[in-house]
């Protein structure tokens, strides 16, 4: 009995103390650095991308919708994107007007057309294929307050669950209204799932003078691992409600997905004829 007690005491003394959990802000800082560091590796992949945008009127009926297919390939200064197919339609009463040109407009001032093009162009994409999804950009981490909400198993990944909110709220600041939750893979410090919502209200003075209101903005983006420290966003989606000039009201639903990832041969390159990023 005495021997057993001695063994237990020695084990307790010699057993290494469990490391304290990393602060949430440090986890997000490392995640942002890793995403930026892996940009060169991500630019070596070829993959396909689909983007879909639907505009609905206040009565719930479709005003315009558009689907775009892209292919992304390595370029000299980062990834390049080429539009390979576009299918869209404008709905006016019982009439449907199909189109396949991203610049198609039905009138000189076509708010639906401009908004659809803007969403379709920016979903899951920035210039040269950069991934800049708040709050995991190295220049934006300091703008948020992070709270570690525990660990869990999500699909095949061991993750931290981290809540975030802006340090300074302001509807006119890109970083001032977004709150949400991030699941961060624990061994590679990479994002697995990020859920965000726009948590501000447009000031009454702006509503009264300009007739602008934005409501119910939510977005979710999922990532997947393809190689050591190489993760890609593979899907995103969300919805928002917008009113402009009192007479224009739309619900905008948007989604994007990426698939067929394959690593390009380092000695080969793919050139686009009349290369464009629409």
C-alpha cells in the first residue's frame, strides 16, 4: 500500500503539467499568418468555380438570377480566373429575358444588373486569387475581440470554436459590424468554417435622407484541406435585404462553390486567349 502511494506521488510530481490553452486572439493571429503564407501554394492549383446570384423583389418574385462557371489556373503573379460560361435571366412580369453576357443590362441605370455583377465577381475571389475573408486577414485581426468557446470534432477535424466581434462598431466601417464564429483546425491553424452576420443598423438619418436600409446580412464559408498547410474555401453562401431610394427593395441570395482541385505541373502553364476576369 505504501509502495503504491509512493508511485502515485512520484507520478504526480514528474507528470508534465497540461499546457494552458492559447488565447483566442493568438489562435486567430496564427491562422491569419498561415493563410497569407500559403498563398503561393494555393496559386499552383487548377480548379473550377461556380457562382450563383438571385435577386428577389419585395413580393418574393425573382427579378434576376445568374450562374457563372469559372476556371482558375496559375499565373505569373498569382492565380488567374477565366469566365467559361454564364447563364442568366431577367424576369419582367411573365416575360423572361435570357442572357449570357456579364455586361448585359436592360436599361441605362440597371441596379439589378450592377448588383448581380458585383456579387458574382467578388464571391470567393479577389485579385490574383487572394483569400481575404474577415476576420482572418493579418491586417484585420487587431480590429476584433475573440473569445475561445471550447474545442470539438467537426467532420474529420479537431477544431477550436472561436466567437468574434468588432472592437469598434460602425455601419460605415467594413470591419465594424461583422460578428460571428470561426472553427479553426488545431494542428495547422487553418479555418474550417466561418459564419458571419452584419450586426449593425443603418442610422435613422441615413434612412430618412437617402432611403437606404440594409438588413439580415448573413454569410457562411467552408474550407477544406488539400495538402499540408494548403486549404481552400470550397463553398460559401448567404443572403441580405436591401432597400434604396424608397422605391427599390431586393432580397439578394448568393452562393459559390469550388471543386475539381488539381495541382498544376510546375513546368507547365495555361494561357487564356483574351484573358479576362468577369
